[in-house]
C-alpha cells in the first residue's frame, strides 16, 4: 500500500518523541514497578521456608501489591494508554491543516488511518512488553524462581490479550477523533465512554439482575433465583470490555481458576469430587475457557477500527 510505511514511521516517531507519551509511560511504569515490587516482597515472605508451589512466577502478576495486582492495574488504567495515543489522531491534522497536505502527496487516503492505527498498536505492544519484561526481571531477582515453559506461554497469551484490549480503546479514540472536530470533545467522549463501559455497566448489571430476579436476604433465596440473578449479572457485564479482559487474563495468569463464572452451586458429592481435582488447569484447557472472551475482544477491536476506516474514507477532507 503506497505511503503506508511512511505514515507508520512518522506516527511511530511522533509517539516516542512526544512529552505526552514519555510522561504517560513513566507514570504507568512507575506504578507497575511499585505494584510488582510489593507483590514480590509479599511472595518472598510467604514462601520463605516452605515448599514453593507451582506457577510461583505467575503470582507476580495476580498477587495484589499495595492496592491492586498487575492484571487489575492494566484492566483499569490500560484504556488510558489507547485514549491518549488516539484521541487527536485525525482532528489534530485537520486543525493544523496538514491532512490536506498529506493526502495531496502520492499517499492513498486509507494509508493515513491504517498507518496511524498500526503505529499506535506497535507503541502499545512495546509498552506492555517492556513493562512485563521488567516485572519478570524483578521476579527473577527478588523471588528467585525461573519461569517454566508453560508460564512463558501463559505470559505470551496474556500479552496478546492486553494488546488487543488496549488497542480497542485506541480504535475507539481514533473514531471519536474522526467524528469530532474539537480535540477536547473527542478526548472527553473517549474518557466518558471508558468510565461508562468500565464501571457503570457492571453497576447496571446488578440493578437489572436484582430487578428481574430479586434476592431476599431475610427469608432466603432459592437456588434457582440465585443462579438466575448471577447469570443475568454476568451476561450484562460482558458488554464491558474491562470484564472481558479481566476474566480472560485471570484464567490465563491463574491456572488454579477453572471457570469465568462467579457462582457455582455444588452439592456435597460434587464438592467431594471437586476436592480430588485441585490441580492447575492445563494450558490448552485454559485457552478453551477464555476463547470466547478473547474472540470477543478481537472482534470489537476490529469492528471499531473498521467503523473508523469507513467513516474516514467517506468524510470530506477539506471540511
């Protein structure tokens, strides 16, 4: 595609040379390092003098530090990376009058948006990979445990999930930068949608579930109503990308968790049978469990970018 590499290289250079990127990366890296350091110290104290269990290395990412674990930190604040990288991708070019100059060159119009999105994805990948590598170095130094082959594969899948999760917010912010001429408006719209999808969807799920299948704390609730309430809450919560990412990443990083469901009712015989099988879930089985969530994350990312692509191609550049 003519001009794609030129736009990609220019956008990548702009990202790495901007003060905005440096400040954001330094802030996220600092919080990640502090979180992983506290988690590593807690692990070293708790494992001192005892036989180390399986997948100790992965505990660096799912063990809460001062406030939250690494997985929780990326789930909450990862969208800010995508929003910051893309909220002014197009409307800034329109405001400065450089978009007309770019398209007047021998560069196809679709190369502009494709190059910007690819540069953002590469920037996100480098940020996430570098942070995970540094945290892994902390683990090797403080905990003294070398990751196994399965742990490396689980970390790799976790990185892929994280990149697609943040890339969704990048595609969404690029869409708003196309729809709105004002840079401030596109930034506010991106942040507002992030707050709504990440926090208010789960709150709304609880309200809807309690309205359809109300729980009676005084008289007790039947198992059927309890299961119905939990199922409604889980299905509505899946409209939140943060819930999709949290469920998928938790299953991958924590092999002891075998399902994304929050409520499982078991009788005495089922509990006895389950107690015999407390081994970690195999890697392939974990992939099967998270396959719907990962597919949904990839789908919404591609759909959001496809909408941005179509809207940008149909817009008049001179306006």
